[in-house]
C-alpha cells in the first residue's frame, strides 16, 4: 500500500469516526430530551391525578348534599300530602 493510499484510508477512517461520534452525540441529546419530556409528562400526570382526586371528593360531597335534600323534599311532600288528605276529610 502506498503512502497516498494509507493517507486516503486514514482520512476516510477519520471521517467515519467523526460521523459515528456525531451520531452518538445526537443520539445522546435525543435521549436526554426524551427523558426531560418523560419527566415533564409524568409530573403533569401526577398533577392531573391530584386534580381528579379533588374533583371526585367534591362530587361525593355534592351527591351527599343532594341525597340529604332529596330526603328533605320527600318529607315535605309527605307533609303536604298528609295536610291535603286531612282537608279532604
């Protein structure tokens, strides 16, 4: 092999090594970005879960209040019905 051929091979190898190094760097940057995105998404998910839990708690309080009020309405209807029956007699 001549000096020129060795020099050409060395340059080719250097370009290949540089291209591989650049690819590895890009891959690492992509992995770092993906990790940051994952961590952001995970934090948002926990935030949404916390909001959901609070909203569920509110819904249960509203349902409890509704149940109590329905009971009161039933009692009022019973009293009205009873008084109407008494007036008929």
